[in-house]
């Protein structure tokens, strides 16, 4: 298999923050309550050696998971607040699906966190600060948004498909499994 690591792409012009669709539930009193909790988690986390991000997962009006950014503290680049909150909620509920949940986060989710919420089947994401606020604090992910919009052949970090004998064996084994848990 070919492994290549290159420098991050140059930072392009920021991508605009999406506008909530008409009829969305943004701005309710409950949203304000849970967003305040996420912001409080984020602020406390800074004093504890973590990043300025916090997240709360809510189902039926109760918190089922919380998370704070622990990237530098735990030396884990995937330990973003939303990912931590998803892990916490899934453990608490005993499931990998957060269908019916709302993710409240102190800041607009980065591409990693947005993908995690999609995989977790979160129904709704509500955020306080946006990606431009994060960029001003040194957390600029606009390069990632721009990168994902480009053809992979142009990326500075090549993502290389390299077929080997039996490459599809894990997928065939999965499909042959009669009692698999679908997700």
C-alpha cells in the first residue's frame, strides 16, 4: 500500500456559513438552554487544558451525552467535542444510533464532526459560534471545506487506491454474515 503525507493545503477564501432552512427550529428557548450548556462546557474546558469547544447531546429534553475538545490534552486529533459527546451518548444509551437526538455545540461543527453526526444519525445540529469565530481563534477549517470540493487528484495529501488480492474480502465476509447488525 502506498503511504504519502504532505503539508496541509493553503488556506483559501473562507466558505460562507450556511443559512438555516426556512421553517427550521433554530432559536427556541430549549435551544438557548442547551447551547448555553455547551458554551459553558467549552469555556471550562479551556481552563482544564482542552480546546474551546463543548457539545451536548439531548434526547427527549434530557442530556444523554457531553463532550469537550481533548485533542491537545489527550494527544488525539479525533477527540473533538462533538465526537466525544457522540461516544458518551452512545455508551449511555447502549446504541450506535442517535436517531431522535439533537447535538448542541458551542461552535459550528468542522467536517470531521459533521460527518460523525451524520454517521451517528443525529436528527439535528444546533451551534452557537460559527466557523469564522473559530478561524479568528486559530481554528480555521476553511481549507478542509475547500479541499473536499476539489477533485482528489489535486489534493496535496494524495488519497491513493491500491487494490491488493482479497481487498474485498472484508466486505464479502460482512455480506455473508447472516446475523449482522445493519447500520
